[in-house]
């Protein structure tokens, strides 16, 4: 709840960090000491508002610290990588874990994002404005959570989130479209025939 009340624009990684910080997240994938330097470099290029907070504020917002915080960051990074690569084997090789752990993370994250969306709905009134034509980067929180849930379900990168706004396009069809070089709603609109 605390994270949903922050006065900043939460990015996809921030939302993933929020769910991996809960007691309901499983599995949690710890990071090995030998991977810390590479992981730090990866986090430095990951868009996030939470990672720029001072450590005391971050631990207060997430309710975790120390090794648990590091493990949550690593687990969130695995999920973020899943949306970029969309292949459990490739993600597992990239982050040094097992493919079945990636799939378990994906399944659990989908459930937790749904729950996060439900909490956000209870905390905030529905938006009055029509946000269906806004780019994903400036969507209200409720739509960002829903878009991220779609990306986690489908294993697609963030531009593909716009496909979720089209009725009838689910994760399987979105993956198929993405595989045929239709990466977002704009590509779909510019397609002569399907």
C-alpha cells in the first residue's frame, strides 16, 4: 500500500520490486557474490524511481532491508529480463538460475500484479479521462499495472503493452504478432493485412 501512495511515477521495475518485496513472492532468487558487479551495472541502466531513493527511504517503503532487499531486487530484475527476452531458457542463462524458477516467477508475478491492481483500484477512484490513446510511458498507475501484468504473462518487452489495449488480443496472440514483427499497436495499424 505504501508504494502505491508514493508521489512519483512508478516504472515497471518499481512495480516488480514492490511485488517481489512481499511475503507472498515465491520463489525468491538470491544473487551470488560473483554476480554482484554485473548486477549493479544492469541496475544502473534499469529505469526506476525507487532505486534512486536514499536507502533508509527505500527500506521504509518496501518494508525490507539487507540481504532480503538485494534478493528482491534480483528477483525483480529476473522478471524484468523475462519481459525483454520472453524465453525461460535464455533468462535462466542470463541471470544464472533454473528455467523452471523463471516460469514459477512469471506465474506468481501475474497473480501478485493482479492483486496489486485490485489494491490500487480500492485506494483510488477510477480516472475520469479517457487514457486509451496515451503512450504506455505516461499511463496512469492502474493501466501501468495492467500493462505490466500483460507483459509478464506474455514475456514481451514494454512496447508490446500497447497491444493489450486491443480487445481480443491476449498473451498468445501478442507473442505471435511480436514474432511476426508487429511489436506494438502502431505496427499493427500500419499492417496491410493480417
